[in-house]
C-alpha cells in the first residue's frame, strides 16, 4: 500500500500526501515535512547550501511528497530583493530536478516575510541561547513556512502560494485558486 493511500480523509480538493517546507539561505537550507494529512509541520534537518538541492529531491522522492513549499523572503512592502531571487532560483532548480518524477510534485513559493526573525524569537523564548540558534533556526523557519501553507490549504481547500514552473517549461495559464499577496 502506498503511503498516500491508506483511507484517511483528505483536505477537500487536494490529494493526500506529505508536503515539504524549505527555507533557503545563503549558507544553510532548512527542511521540514508534514504528516500525510497535512495537519502539522515538523523539522527534518538543516542542510548545507551546496548539497541541499539533492537532499530535498531525495526526501521528496522518499516521502512521495505532493508539494514542496519554498519560502519567498519578500520585503515588508512586498518587493523582492536578492534573497527572494535566490529562493526563486532554488525553487526553479528544484522544479527542474523533479520534472522526471513518476508522481507530480508541485513546487510553490510561499510568502515568508519575517519567518527567520520569528524563528529566532521562538528559539529565544524556548530558552535556547542565541549562539545555538544557528544550528536549528533554518529548520524552525522551514516549519513556520510549511505550517503557514498547511493552514492556508485547510482554510481554502486549495494549494497555497505561487506555483513554480520549470524554467524550460512552456508558460501555463494562471491558477484561478492562487492566493493573492496581501
């Protein structure tokens, strides 16, 4: 029996299956995953940037993930700077790397304004010392990105965020269920 077919209820309008959350940084990448029902996000690991793409692809294939939510670090005014462009480039590489998967794995961008700041604050409140944050802050940020997306999925019955197409793929019509930026 496949891990996505055990008879449990689905989010209305969405197939059941694991989702991954990714927080892309210059040095490290945080990785999180959900349960099959898309209820709760949990940390997986912090990856070195140079090996992150291959590891995320391997995790997606192992879990038979349905979607990967990549954080899009917009500025407070909604504009996109260098960090957002790096996250978009990573998401595009991820979509390309997953193009040959047997199952369709969507890659989506999720607005993650302040997720790393919020992750640092959460770690501080939990009693973890500041210098120890570095090892896990990216995982916590990935959990926050993924949980935000899971909550939006349950609320709307549709995938959250903006779908990423492979850079070499022909343009697709806009998804009418796409959530507009706030």
